[in-house]
């Protein structure tokens, strides 16, 4: 049996911040949170790469490896992104106004449009 002396390996985590506060994996536009959510839901790195064809398998493995080694900064980032998403949703909902009976409102609009089209063709 031979023993080999491996030099300490350093793996660079392929993340870039674009725009500020938003991390993307490798040279893709795929958000870090999408990769981590997929992994946490049970997807393998290979399955994640199949879902996002601009990702490189080595990049996904590097991200997952670092996440498994030190999950705290990743979990903190995910909490921040979740909070930002909640705030964005609140802002959108405030701008849209109440969405009560949205289905009936949309059906009424569609029916009115259909009736107007039928009267024009007469």
C-alpha cells in the first residue's frame, strides 16, 4: 500500500454578487438560493444542473460542498433573501390593492369583452 501526501486543497466557491446583495452561481444568472433550495429539497447536483442548463456541475458541487462545511453564512443569506421577498410581496400587494373575488372580476371582464366583440360583429 502506498501513501500519497496530498497538499491541502482549496476550493474556490464560484459565487458572484450581482446586483449588490444577490449571489449567483458561477458565470450563470442562477440565484444561489435556487440551488440551495433545490439541494435542501433533495435534488442532487446533477439534477440541479439538468434543471438549470447554464450551471456547471463543478460549480454546483463547490457550492454544495461549502454549504455542507459551513452552513451558517448560507442560512443567514437565505433568511435575508426570504425577508426581502416578503417585503417585495407586501409592496406589490399594497400597490395592487385588494384581490378579493379576483376570479369573478376577471370572468366578468372576459364576459364583457366577449359581449362587446359580439355586438361589433353584428
